[in-house]
C-alpha cells in the first residue's frame, strides 16, 4: 500500500516542472518533439506562417502544434496579440530547453549513425537555391560513389533557411552565401568568390556609364531584403549614396533574370546567379559594374568533425562544377569575375 507521501513522490518523478511549465512525461512523444520543432521555428521567425513554411507545414497545422504544447504545459507560451509574435516568460524558458533537447537528440542521432561503421549512412544538405540545379547531380554522385551514402536529402533555399537547418541540426552541411561566423562548432571551406555584374535586357540601347543614367531608363530588379544577396546589394548602394526610385524585388535568381530579359528592368547579379538564366537562353546583356566593386563568397559549412573529409571534398567539387558552368554559360566576363 502506497501512502500519500509516496504517491506525491511518484507524481513528481513522472512530471517535468520548470517555473510555470509542467507536464506528464507520459505525454512526451514523437508528436511532442515535432511540436517543439515548430515552437522553436515560431520563436525564431515570429510568425506561424513562416515557421510552417520552413518546416513544410500549413499555418493552421503549425498553430495546432503550438496549441498542443500550451495544452500539455497548461500555460500560454506565445503572445499572439503582438506582431511579430513574442514569447511569454514561460515561452522563453521553453525555447531555451527545447533547443537543448532538439540539439541533444540530433547529436545522439549523428553519433548512432556512425557507431560501428566507417561510412556515413545519412547526409542532409542545404544548397543555395541559385546553384542547386547545377550542383545536385554531382553532389549526389560524390556522396553515393565515393562515400557510400545511401540516404541523401537536399534542401534548396536561401542562406536564412540554411541557418535554421544548421541551428536546429536538420542539416549536416550547407553550400551557402553566408559563412555563419557567429555560430560555433562549424568548419568552413571556401568554394569561390565572385564579383557582381551589371545585367541589362539584351535589347537595351541606353546609357551604361552610371547607375543613375540607367535608372532614368529602367527600374532596378534585385533580390528582396529577406535574402542575404538583397541585403548586401541594398547596403552597398546606400554606401554609394545611390537610392533607386523604382525597385522590383524577388527572392529567386530566375525571377530576377526573367524580369530583366523581358525588358522590365536591370539588375546586379554574380556569375552563379546568372547560370540558370543563361541556360534558359534569356535575352541578357552582361557587363562590368560602373561603380566600386561588390562581391559575395560561396562557402561549404558543416558541423565540425562529423563528416570526415566530405565537406572539403564537396567544396572542391562545387568550385570545379561552378567554374565550368560559368565559363560555358556566362562566358569570359563571368570567368574573370569569379575566383
């Protein structure tokens, strides 16, 4: 027979508590882990819609996961009245704990994948969207033929997507335009550095000696401020004290080049950002920028020591494939602008 003190002790052992957070451990399940992933994404993006899109969920589905957590913990985790959404005090505590839980599970998964085996069985890669089509076949071939990797998942996206995948350990490696120097525990391998070029419609006959002169004829078409390339271009133009009156923003290089090809504007793009448009035979005229140089660097980023020499091999392969594609599709000006 169990007395009241024993019953209370057993109840505490079967529960997790931290300030206002408390739930029965029996409710901790794979669905709870998924809800924690959604919660961390909402905390980092401040939006249900963005968090859901990041994880392949609809906004209502993401909201249901948050509701399930609040029901399990019996407390409000997110202040939905503010924009962007803010974490409550309990939500801040859970965010800290959830990150540790998810990282620990990912570390355990990574360790168990390598126990007793010389090869890597699973590889999850984030690839810069602008070079994903060009690099994917060669990356898959390298992983399968030279490292014996059977299970490969590739995510095309912008550097912001890669940061989330690396922070939440949903990716082992990323080929990205942001080296994430603020993140510890990563190894970085340079792929190439490339200068931005002036891109005009093929039929454009106006002046090209200055951006101000071009702007009088055409609006600027550039990457949106949500992308690393868009922010980089906007900051560079501000340093030059150039404020374009009309701007068209898009988050994919193919969208930018298609607008330029249609005569709807001009753009600033690097050789790798031009590859897809050139493959599609878009009507583009490529020239050197008439202003002080602007460049970006592509880097392979991976969690340190987990993938043997695979990250270094990937970086060398990417440089080779991209250099060949630039020469083939962008020509001499592209080759001279990447190194």
